[in-house]
C-alpha cells in the first residue's frame, strides 16, 4: 500500500522541484503556504546567560516579528519563564530544563535524588510546568535509575518529556512507561525518514520536532521526497522548532525560521498548517 501511495504522490514532488528551479524567489511571494500564520515553535531554550544579552523584551520582539503565537520554552528557572510571560504576547508553554540546573548536559541522569529534587521544584514554583527537558541521553545511559524515575514522574504528573537521544532510549522509555508522552527532539539522533517512520508506527504516544533538520528536509531548497511522503502520511505527528540553544540562534532567529518556511510552503496547505501550528495547539492547549 505504501509503495502505491508513493507512486501516486511522487509526481507532486517532481512538480514542486521543477517549480522551485524555474520560479525561484517568486515561489516565496506567490505560494499561499509561505504566509502560514500563526506558528507554534516546539523547541526554544531561554537560559540565564542568554537573558543577560538577549533580554525578555528582545525575545518578545523576535517572537512577534516571526509570528510565533505559542512556543514551548525550556528554561531552568521559573523567573525566566515569568519574565517572558510578562513581556511577550506569545503563549509560553514552560518546560523545566533540569540539565541546566541539577546536573550537566550529559550526566544529569546520574545525579542522586534527581526525582525528589525535580518534584520539589514542581511543587514550589508558581509556574505551571508542562514538561521536562530537553534531556540529552545516549543509548548506554538509558538504564540509569534517575532517567527511569523521571519517566515514572512524567506519567504520574501528566508531563511531557523532550528527549534528545538515540532510538534505543525511546524504545526503553516506552517499554517501561507505555503511556509516557515524548517529544523526540530533532527527529532523533539518526534522522532518516525510514527510521522515523518505523518509530512513529511503534510508539503512537510520541511526536517529533524537526528542529535543526532543515538541511536534511530541504536540501538545495527542494523538499526531500522521502520527508515529503512522511509528512503527508503522518501530518499530525510533527512540530517545527528553532532550537535556541545558543545566543547566536536567538540573534539569527528570523533566518532560521525562514528556512523552515521554505519547506513548509512546498507541502499541501492543510498539511503545512498542521505541522506549523495546529498540532502544537492540539497537543499543548491553553489551560
């Protein structure tokens, strides 16, 4: 069935490619998909070091100029979230970034009493944290007790977890906690469409953000045929994101976001709207 579907759709990919080559910049002006509004960004970070040089009003202006009307914001402190909420018209969905607070990027899962520390933060903060992450974790660390504790905590408290990790980490998480809701950052460590497709089938509670993957999805400005098919087959399982892990990515936010718009405009309008906005609104509704 999938091969038949691919044969039926592949001419559309060729048509998109031909149009992009012939029309070039005119596509950016004429395509209705290019003006997709609004946008939901599912992968932003805001940290103390960034706030020193890129204050909340600059963040608010950046989100507004790029028509980001809602965003998952990963931050280590409630005060950072509160400063953004008071400055920005965008709806902020706060995620607790524990690696920036309770450990280091790659060893947080070995911090003693991690679950207890996270629970204390969740109970104390006025911010209503909606998730935990981004958690960088490699396959060899997937059996760490603190990681398993966080999975259990996420299910108990109805929290999402953002995982930046190997496929084996995802499999282990769902073997332990089938109900856990995972946002798999960057389409995983090995962002190959065939592998991503397999994992979407395996784990129906998982959704994917494709932040940092514009070069793979849209090489040379023409959407990759396998990614195109994947988006059409699973339009309700993908989200976009800019991944502002560094100050430079806040400063070049518009250029990065325009790179995402370039491939969104090559999708059918209904699919583009789902990935750009509707999936985020459905999965992370306003309280």
